[in-house]
C-alpha cells in the first residue's frame, strides 16, 4: 500500500521528499502512462508516418520493450521535433 503524504507533509516538502516523489510517480503512472498504453498503436503509427518524411529512417517496431532502443540515439526524436517544432 502506498504511504500517501498528508497536506501538511506536502507543504513541508523538504522533510518528506520520498513520500512526495512516490505520490507524484503514482499519479503519473495512473493518469499519464495508462493512456499511453491504450493509445500505443496510434502513437506508433503517427511516429512512423512522421519518420517516413526522412529518407533512410527506419520505422519503429511498436513493441513497448523496444521503443527505448528506437529513440536511444536521439535521431528519431530530432526528426520529429524538426518536423513539428517551432
């Protein structure tokens, strides 16, 4: 069970950093990562369509365990940021 910090513990953040980080991680996992799991195939399709504008870029696999490897060098991320960035 998660030891959720009280409002007072959050207010005194420098004393209870471990509890606060656990709470933030839990909120992120429940609300952000849950949606990523549901939308993974659509996200991969969008990324592959974006990468198709760059000759020589391989399509990413869509396997959650391999996505880190697909973006490890930073080149794929740089291509997407170049395409959609400011």
